[in-house]
C-alpha cells in the first residue's frame, strides 16, 4: 500500500506553518518541472497532457500514517539523487494549507515531478551546467521579498520563521540553486516554442469543445505611486545621530555590538550585535556591497545611505567577494506632515488625469515613484506570466477591494499603503480592462492560446528527451509507489546503478 503523506508530525505540531513556509520558499517562482502532469499555470493553459484516468489508476487501499513523529525514508532514487518521504509530506501539507484534497494522484504527481527534477540535475552534471551565484542570490531575495509582502514585512517574517533573513537564505540557497539548474536544463531541452497563427488556430481546433479550459475572471490595471518623502531636516538629523554614534565607537566609548543591539533598526541583525554572517556579493543592495568591498578587516565605515536608511558598517572578515560584516541601521522615517504632502500631490495628479489635462500614461512616466510602472505607462505586469492580465485570485486583498468597485476606464481615489521597507505613501489605480470568467476563446484569448500552443511544442521535445534519457538511467521507486500512474516509464530502469 502506498503511504499517503499526512504530515511530518502530529496534528498538534505548532511548527507546521513554518514547514509550509519553508516548502513555499523553495517552490515559489519555480517553473513546473513536468508541466504535462500538473495544472500549475494561473493565466495560460498548459498543453493537454496524455489522458490518464488518475482516479482509476491511483493506488488502492492507501494507508494514512498515524499521528506522531515521522521517521523519514527514501522513496525514489534517480541516478543517485534521492526523493525523501518528508519531501512528499511537505508538499502534501502545503496542498492542505491551500485547501486542496491530498489524494494518491496528487502525491504520485509530486513524486514524478521530483524524479523529473533529479533527471534534469543529473543531465546538468553531465553537461557541466552551472548557475551564476549572483542569480541564486537575486532569486532568493525575490522570494524573500514576496513573503515579506504576504506576511507584513521583514521583521514579521523573521519572527514567524524564528531566524534572521540571512539564515533563512542560507537554509534555502542550495535548494534554489538546484531549482534554477532545473529551469535552465528544461529550457535548454525544450528550446524555442515559436508558432505561427495557423499553428495556433490548429492547436485550438484540436482541443475538443468539452475540454476547452475555463479562464478565470481577470483584470488589467495601472498604478501611480507617491511616496511620503522625509524632510531634509529629518534626513540630516538621522545622519548626524549615526555619525555621532560612530565617533563614540571609534573613540572606544561605545561597543559596536552593544550599539547595534540597542539602536539598530534592522531586526534581522540587531540581536546578533549587527552581524550579518558570511554573504557573497550581490545579496545586499549595491550601495551596501560597494562599502563592504572597500573596507579592510576591523575597519568601520563612515555613515552611508541605502534605500533602507543610514548605516555604519564594521568589516569582520573578507574572503574575496564574500564578506562577514556587522552594521547599524537608522531609518529615515516620514512623519505625518510628509504623508499629508504626499496625499496632496496624489490628489493633484488624480485631478489632472480625470480632467484630461494629462494622460494616465504620461503621469505614470513623469509623476510616479513606482519604478515597476514608470516604464510601462503605468501598467502593472503580473510577474509569473510577464503579462498585464491578472487573475482575480492573484490580487492582494487591498488591490482587489479597490478594483472591484471600479468600472473600466475609471481612476480610484488615493489609497494609503506601506512597503515592506516601512516606507509609506499614496497610490491611485486605474482599471483598464475587466474580463469575466469564460471558456477559452480563440479570438478573445489569443495570447493565452498562442502561449499554450508554444508550450505544447516545447513539451513534446521534453517528452521525447525524457523517454530517451530514462532508457539509460538507473531509477528505483519503492514498491509502495510502484503502482502510481506515471506519465513516463520510471519503473524497471536499473541500468547503470550508481
């Protein structure tokens, strides 16, 4: 009988949310490893997978393990790369948190995805494919920022996880590196997926009418932002305060670590006396890296500014382009007067747009503090699909509540907001287009159909490569999972055992 992962511990385990976050941190933004088996796209339909009745083919008499601490074990081995039961349990727990039913078919699909990733990693090893460490750090930072936005800021994320941001990154660095390798190898195998309009139409016509995917309600919208900018007087006050603190440290009247613990506004490092741990160049913002790489061991920098505020840094140790530094951060925070000034500015911009004296696109380019929408005429791009089309379910609560009350072509009243960095400001939203839920249509949804057709071309190449690769690869799946309805012939490949 195939054990159906229930959890990694008893139902009263209070660390379950942390494991869910850990799984999500590892999975966020990872392209589906084997797209033919799981419907993971949010805006674009994937090419239809081979028709498998997973309900009928799923293993019978599934046994749910009893409560208690899980004893881990190896479930599969692909050329020396193992899949653990705990990995399936983490995925199952994440599915439960998302309100999904954990079925044998879901577990089998997750197992096949992980074996497929192992196959790609093995090929990456053979081909000597590597990932730039800077790309790994950038991806880690992207995922951290995403969860900061979801949970309400960096300090809350660190409190929830019980570790500093740098420790969280360290925990997931290898996993993210492997995921980027998987993406790179899959892209190399899939190649380009360019399709002609005729091929797009044929792809659409070949889908049975009763199998056309249902497209969720979506919107396209624009955004203009005005941040509350602290006064020059406040900026000078914070800088002087930090410079005075540095002078006391240099003169030996104040200990750097004690000052960091008492005064630093970086919650992730203040508890460690400001220490950040050994980090490679590219993890921190460029201004921070530049100062770090200019210091000698034991040297303390002058006060310098980043988007987070003013810092002083003490270099603990440098090893090439990696460094271990401690810092003290004092934020330059806006006050109520600054917030009122930002609101007045945003009111003026909104009045100009509504009165037709300036277009929304022009205002977004010239009168906008939002770096993400300045160059897109104000249009907000959905990052996963790189499309202006947002599924309603992908919008954050505040954005949905505003857009839900607007008619297409209308501008919202200014809304106050706060960034994960603590910066506050006002923004206006323009609802550009609203599309109701519907069955996919060739004309109305042409970009989605075109993307799906291109994906189908790529998937066929991946399918061919996978079957050829498996013919010469050692694979072992424990008997409990041998009856899974896999899309590829994983069972029985004992060639070249590592």
